[in-house]
C-alpha cells in the first residue's frame, strides 16, 4: 500500500513569491490534515478536511494561506505571498476516519525555505 | 485548550539499555487518546504506540511500552533493548475523539553504540 505522497520535498523561494504544496493521501482515507512543523518543535495543525469539506481551519492564516481538496482526494496548500517566517516543514497526513480514533499516517513533508 | 509537555529536550542511551521519555498533558476531558510518534532524520512521522484513556491497561508494542497515569496526567514511553535505529525525535500527542492531534515539543533521543 502506497503511503502519503507529498511534493515537492524541498522548495526555496524568495519572500513575497507564491508557493504551493501538493499531497496525495492514502487511498480510501477520508480525512486529510496539513500541519506546520517549525524546526525543533512538534507539528501544529493548519487545516483538517473530511472528504472535500474543511472542518477545522481555525489555525490557518487566511490572509496568505489557502487550501483546497478537490473531489475529496488530493489536496493543495498555497502561500501567497510567502514571508521569511513561513520557513518550516509542511506535513500532510491522512486517516480513515475520526482523528484520535484512527491512526494518522504522515507524508515525508515539504521543507520550505524563504530567503 | 489541551497542552502537551515534554520536559526532556534531549536524551541519550547506550545500545541495549532501557530509556524512558516523559510526557504530561492537561485536559478536562475524561475520554481521549494518547500517542507516541517517532520522527527519524528522514522526517516521516511514524506511530509508535497508542493508548485509550478509558483503558487501564498500559499499551505495549514489542520493545515499546507506556506508563499511563490518568490521575497524574502522565504518559511516559519506555524503550527496552534500545537499538541504533531508535535514534529519532519522539513526540507525545493528545487527541479527543474526532478532534485534532496536539503535539508536545519533542524529545531528541540518541542511541549510542
């Protein structure tokens, strides 16, 4: 069984430029998560999808961040414009159902460097 | 809001020895789930072990076991017979059913040959 796929693995951009991250969850996983992980810290939830619906996006900085999950499968997270403080690892995870009840499977992440 | 605290930023252990990683959490809920995740240098997070709060018996997975103290809100991870491949960041995490995972700040474990 293929795991959670993320691309790109690494991205370097200049500040004020846009950037997008892509995630393909495990087949059959209805719930998809985007996390932000700063260096040396634990992941923090940005947004959670149940199928194509964003059910928890309270931590997403909506002035510059946006996300979508078309057809309830793949998801894209976008930052426009990027700031220096956005440098971090962006993790995608998926699960069969309810968070906590069901195991979350994580992708390898995208390491973003904003210069 | 729930908080998860890992008080040991770094730990080291000799190969084949036993090490215990600490985690405390704060919640007013009675039913919840606790997890330990491992994040090797390759960065992919892997679930190590999971505990349901309503279960009194401590969870075990091969060399990994937990000491769950509900009244004290403590959830420590014991790694027995440590192996070089256990070198990683370890994150304690908390979740109410149907809610998001809240992670601690992590403990960097180094297993020395």
